C-alpha cells in the first residue's frame, strides 16, 4: 500500500523525503530507523552518523519485507532499540498507512512497553480520504487499482496520547512535511557546546628589552 499514489510520487518516496529532511535538521541526535510491514527489522541502529542514516533511508524500497501492517512489532522493535539509552528524551515517530493485521506483538502491548521505558510516541497516519490509486503487478502487466484508505486513527491516537506524544494525519505531501516540522519544533533539545581556549604568553621578549 505504500506504493499508492495519493502522495507524489508515492507514499513510500514521500515518507523517505521528509525523513531525510528531518534527519538533516537533528544535527546532534542519535537516530535509528525501523521498517515494518508484516514483520519489522532495524534498518539502521541508533547513530549520529547522518551519512549512514541517509543511505539507510534511501535503501528502503517496496518488497523488502513480507506484506502486512504489523504496528505492534514495529513499535516494540523501536522501543527495544531505545530502552538502554541514557538520553533524557526517548522518542519514536511511528508512521503507518494501514490498520494492524500482522506481527507477533499486539499494538496495545507495544504501547505498554513504550510506557514502561518512558518512550514518547508520535504517531502519523498517512493516506488521503476515500480511495487511492495503487499499481499492482499481474501476469498481464502492471495495472492501476483503487484501494480503500483504512487507517486505525483510534489506535494511533491512543498510542500517542498514553505515551505523551501526539497523533497526526497526513493527507498529502505538504501535510506530511508540516507534521515533521511540527514534531521537530516540539522536540527541540538543548545542546551545550564546550569551547577551550589555549593562551600562549609572548610578552617575555618585550620585558627583557625594557
């Protein structure tokens, strides 16, 4: 469903573009990437190496994982990457375009795990209203099909609210970009820069001359 074209050029590429912009703005954060469909995997562990993060984002493509929407697995994998972090702020941005229909962990169980480890979750439902056009491969070639947009907004709102985050709905590219900018503004962190200055005394020749 992430190949649906209610976003340009499709949902997956639009999500990758805003994720790239977000990473570029969070200069000092440790960021990781978890991808999920019918299962979940860590695409990139927590790191401050933005080049590695950006390469990992660009490497995401349709068909990497089995079909489905395992929201609980995606969230629990993300929390597992964060649970040992000593950071004061531990945040997950959970983006999905469907309803939970797979995975080994129920979304509400994953929500409780997030709460237990003090992980704040911002949830994003991605998809226009009604139906969206999606390409599908058939023996006769690629055909375009209308697919109903079904997002479990009640579940996503519950996950966000109970973990201290917020739920957002993105219906187009501009809306998705605005959401990431809003989260960036909400999660500003204070960075202390330590500057050390070394002084070298050069007055002695003048003293001797005097």
